[in-house]
């Protein structure tokens, strides 16, 4: 008898982030910078498995902490200090998330835990009296939660 394969997902986020195009103006240590063409999306990073478990049929329980780091990449003169001020969070900080979860399955399972990021992209501009100067582009990934994916494991007959 062939068993069908099932997938069960649990997405947990600290905050809800919505996609948006927002132009912002904030001060940064006496220099005026602004972000233009800002886009924010939310994505599970399936290329980064934080934890993986193989469990037999029955009750499955996970209770531990995982650390997920914020990251950024930038071009030109865009620094982490500018992005910290403009985005309102530390773009290089490591965030700790507590996982406390359980469920019961009638079949053996493989559990993978992935990070969820709020991904912000945009351009940094230095404000001048007559015209703005393009400083560079950036992508910042803020860790906002974890995605628990549970799949039925194939069993040998």
C-alpha cells in the first residue's frame, strides 16, 4: 500500500510587514539622507535550514531557541550606520527566537526550520539644497520569524 506524502507548515512572525513603496526623509548625524524607491517584502529563506529533525510517528515536540542574523548588502557609500538610522533597526544584529511547538502525526516526519525575513531594497540619497546625490543601493534582510515545515517521511516496506 502506497502512502501519500503530506506537508504541514507553521509560519510564525513577530510582526506583520506589508509590501510598500515609501520615500522617507530622516536625519543621520547631521547629514541628510533619504531612501527612495523603497520596497519591502517578506520571504522564507529555503536555502538556509536552521534545524532539521527526523521523528517517528506519534507526538512531536520542539522546544529550543534559534539565532537568526539580520544581513545587508550595499553599493557605493551606503554603510550599516546609514541603514541603521534610515531603517530604524540594526542591520547586522542577531535575533533570538524561541520555538515551542508540538503536534501528533500518524506517520514518521522530517521537520525543517527556516528563517523568515523582511527584505527591504532601495536607494540611499544624500539631500542637498538644490539636488540630491545618489549614494548607492541596498538590500537589508531583517529576521522576523521562523517557518516550520513538516513533511511525511518515506518508509521502507
